[in-house]
């Protein structure tokens, strides 16, 4: 288990006294080209302006229920041990047996209170299990921003902002608690989200910067109550050690530097690479590679990576606003693209399908609408399809005989 970290006394005192150590630089991280189909190249994801850490919505979180177990951290905000969570029923395949069609839906940032509730409600309706890659700054209020020692930048610098206040953090904690108790995965999207060409971009980090980012991410989750001054918190039923993997900001990071740090911190997989529609394998560091896959964009005569922002760039030149007619075209194209990819896999090599998202309302909410429709319709149309988390998929893969997995991988990439 990774060691927990409590708020350093001097930093907390400095924040209390209002010591100004730096300034937040506004704006979002730079959005790249819409797609990179080369599995060996680092692709980039969206600047998560659709799910910044600040700005709560009018919909409140569901009421807390009492948590069980001892708590850790100065504020008593998390369980000392990860409490039991509903688990996916895993069946070991016989040689030659057809696997289920796994679909992994994940979200980068995962801050917005009303959007996470929408997807949890949708998941309830179709029996889905989702992955939420939480940005740790979702739990750090603006008034405490200088606690974040931003790698390569002034302390308190974030491309995605901070929580508005402690009340907003409490709402988010209640949502993460509910998500965990329903079987959804909590992973990490790390913190400040500075990407190239900005100073301190993730691609420039060495081992020390990665270790710092990990330790601060642990601190902001495991001591959320102490940082936010919540005197009598309902603890999370888990702590940071529950995290099995991540997607890095903008998919950046030097792999030979960051992967040893991932392994040291107990990770089992990485979801930051481009790839194709085939069964995943472990990389040389022993991490499962769960990529964003190259898929067709129906109606636009092109392909791109399986992420909402890459669709936005393909369909609307990366612009987040459009008239209603354009929004309708984008929604239908995205829905058709999702269904076409899954249909090809279901009737082909049955490789897991990975689709990455942000909590956004881009182009009239087209991506949220398309994904919601897809979850309902794919569940109804394909009897052997299961929406699972990355963590579920790790457990399923590691329960199979190596020879069975080798045969699945040997099928190669699915075309359509």
C-alpha cells in the first residue's frame, strides 16, 4: 500500500496566513491534433475545459450514508483500509471459448457534480461499471491552492482551476463515495494538467516531478477533510491506495521515466497510449496497456482516437460551440461511430473497446447525449456485452490462463 501523506504543517500554516507564493495562470492546456493512429507515438487528449475543477452546479450530491471502519489522515476523511466494493463476476475461459464483449468507459477529471450523477444514473439503468480518473485538484479549494507545489511552475498554478470552496468538495466526496459503493473505479488524472508547449508540461517531468505529483495527489485525497476544515466528515470508504491506474494529462509523459514511478506506486495499468482494436498486453514494465483506439468517425470519412475531444476536432475543428443543426449531426455521427466499432468487435475478435471522455457539454451536449444513447442501446442489442471498469478488466485478464490470453492477442487488430 502506498504511504499516506498528511498536509505539511508549514504549508498549512502558510496557507492560513495567506502567504502568497505564486499565481494561478488562467486558461486551459493546449489541445493537439485530432488523432494519432500510430501506437508508438504519444497522442494528446482534450484540455478538460469541459470539466474544470471549479464551478459547482445547482444539482446537489446525494446524502451521505455512514461509513464503516477506522479513518486515516489528519481530517479523518478516508478509510484506513479500502472497504469491500461490489465486484464483477469473473469467469475463467476455456481454450477457444468466446469472451464477453467488454466496453470500458472512462472519464478524465471527473469533477462536475451533476454530470457524474448523470452517468451514475445511466450506469444504474444498464448495469454498467465506469472508471472515473479524478483530478486531485477537484478536492483542493481555491483558498488553499498554494498547497499545490506545481512541477516546473509557481505553487498554486493549475490549468484547470480548483474547487470553489469546501462545500463543493464535500459534494464531490459524497459522489465519489457513492460511485465506489456502486462498484465504479476511482483512478487518477493527476493534478495541474499543464501540457506542451507550457512551462512545466508533463512531458518535461523527471522522476522527482512524478514522485511529487503522486505524493501530492495522495495528500489531497487522503486528507481532504483536514485541508477543507471539515470537522465531522463522513469518510470515503477507500483511500488513495485503491487506485490501480491513470490517464496522464494530454496523454503526455516520458514513458521510461513515469512507468517505473507508476509501478513503485502500485499501479497495474496505464490508459495514456494510442492503439488499435486488439486485445491488450503488458508493457516491459509489467503494466497493462489500455489504449485509446483508432476508430472510424462515421460520416466524416476519417479515423481518430476513441476520445470525445478527438471527435470534436474531427467533427467541428475542436470548437466547443455550434448551431443546433451541427450539434445534431455531431451527436448522430458519434453515436453511429460507437455502435459501428462495437459491432465490428462483437462480431470479430471481441477485443475490449476503450472510450475516453471528459465531463463536458460541448456542442449542445452532443457527446454526453451520444454516449448515453450508446450505453442504453448497446446493452439492449448485444447480450454478451458488459460495461466494465479498467480495474475490472485487469482482474479478468489476470484470472485467465496465459495460453488463452495469447490466443486472443494472436487474432491481431480488428478492421472494419
